[in-house]
């Protein structure tokens, strides 16, 4: 049986960031999605109808009075697998929150029964205004995913939160939401052999209202101003966990150590360098979190003394040995400090006796879950794939075969959700 393309309605608000959405549209169409662009009338002042039509391969209209025989104000929302609005301006968020239906896009939002994702973009003062925050809270309470904007350069000389996230990262949000919800006719679920979240009786946004903390990357312990002790971690697994959590509705704080990857859309990124810096950053945000996933490769040791000047090579002399000191055990400390109902997840990168060492580490650390994987020069680090066994403090064991790191991320969050306090989140 031939599968149909996933149907995406891409709403475009009247903001200068509309030009960036052309890249998002290109990624959606080139990856096999059937995209209908629905701009507001004023959005066409920024990017015109011919551009949207050429990139999508579909007709474009902002009016309910065009193509009336096809009833577009109802049919577009009814037939969509995903509605994504980018940029979502303050005005558009307000109209959506109030349930207004004064153009084709707001009509579509009212008729959609699929996941709806808003990617806000506006000046900082507008984003932080109480009215906008109330509208965002209203939309989230109704099941919409409102992605937190990025911080950075805005229109003119202004800088701050309110910047549209990178289009490539917004595409990842769309892809992950669709993977959990939209199975094209005759096709298996996009998130693996077990099918979509809906097919398994799960909510696609089962982390909505939850705050999760994820650590990623590898710490660097300075020897002198130019040298450090480090490890091979790229941060790819931690970033996959962060992206997946955003797409499942969570508020995500990502503590990132020395990672050369773009910030995941919707995640608050805290950059750190050393193990001590990571400890401080994680403990500052972990107290009120529903779950903490320590995917970072934190150095076990650091130089006992830091040389303020570059260590010079002395001709004919052997270098002085570098004495090491133990770094703090962040995972164990999280286990000791955990709040009631909090789920703590650790990672164990092992080269030998993988499961034996993993079980011993699980017993020592006091975490709920431990993701155990084998690592090496050409295994896991810096690669897009991973394989693991997730050990539970309750004696459970979940094998995750080698596959994309986002597939492992989905399994980890499935196991976390099953252990979260079932009370309604605040």
C-alpha cells in the first residue's frame, strides 16, 4: 500500500523573522512532507505569496474567501497532521488564545485536531509582557506546544529573548512531534517498530508542564591556560534527549559542556566548562525539576594544581608529573538531594564488563535509571548512533538496539514518564 505524505500546515505570522521560515519550509518539503503555507495578510508584506507557493508546491492564501467551494477554513485544519506557526507574533498568540477566527490561519487553528506548535518571535519586552505570558499559558493549557524563543540579536540593535529559533532546529521539533503522532496510511509509526505514541495509547506531549534538566558534552579540566584533561564526548546524545523532551512538551534546561552543536529549539542552554562548573549549574536548576538526566561525560579527575602560565618544555628534562584530584560526584549528589517524586537518570560509559560495571554504578549512585553503553574510539562518541541497556533501580532492564540517538532518547523519556509522580503538574 502506498503511504501518503504527512500533511503540515505552516502558519506564518507578520514578523521580520518570516524570511527564516523559508528555510523551515524547504526542509519540510524536501523531507517528504505535504506543506500548505497559510500566512496572515500582513505576513505577505515580509515574504510574498509567489515565494511560499514556489517552495511548497501548493497554492497559498491568507483569505477565507478564496477557493470557497473547498471550504479551506475548515478543511485545512481537519486534514492536517501538524500545524506549526512560525513566527508566532504577540498579536497572533493573542488572537489564538482568544479563539478568534478573523482570517484563514486562525480559522485553521480552531479546526485543527492534530498537534499545534507555536514558535514565537518578537521583541523581548513583548515576549515578557504579562499579557503575552498569559496567552502562552492559555495555549499550553489547551494542549498546544509553545516553543520558548531563543536569545540573541533582534531587529535593530536590540538583543535578548524573543529571537526565532534556528529553522533547522524548528524542523527537528516538527519531525519529532510528527514521529509520535502521524503515521501515513499504510506506513509504520515514524518513531520505530512499536508505532506512534497514539497507537500505543500514549500522549504525544506526555512531558507537558514538566521541567526537565539534561546535561550534555564533556567537561574539560584545565592544566594551564592552554591545556586541559578532557574526553571524547560530542554531546550528541544529550542534545537528542533535550530535543526529544521539547517535542514532548517539557520545559528543558540543558547544561552543556564544550559542545559544538546548535542550541535545540525551545531549550534554555547553560554553557559550562569544567566539572565544578557543571556541578554548580546542575544543582542550581535541579531542585525544582521533575527529572534530571545526566548524559554528560563528567571527568572523574582534575589536575590537583593549576599552572597560571603555560608549562614550558625544558630541554633535556622530563616533564613534572601531573597530580590528580577527584572531581565531585554530581550524579551521586543528585541522588542524595533529590526532591520527592523527582526522577534521576545517569549514564555509564564503559569499555569492559559493561553490564557488571553498570549494575555496580547503579547501586552506588542512588539514581532511578542508569543508561549503560559501551564506548571506544569508534563507538558511540561522536557518532549519530548508540546502543544501550537501561537499568532500573527496581530491577528492570531495557535493551535498546543500535540506532539513532534520538531513538534511545525516546526510550529514556518513556521510562522517565512511567516513573513520574502521576499528580497533575503545576
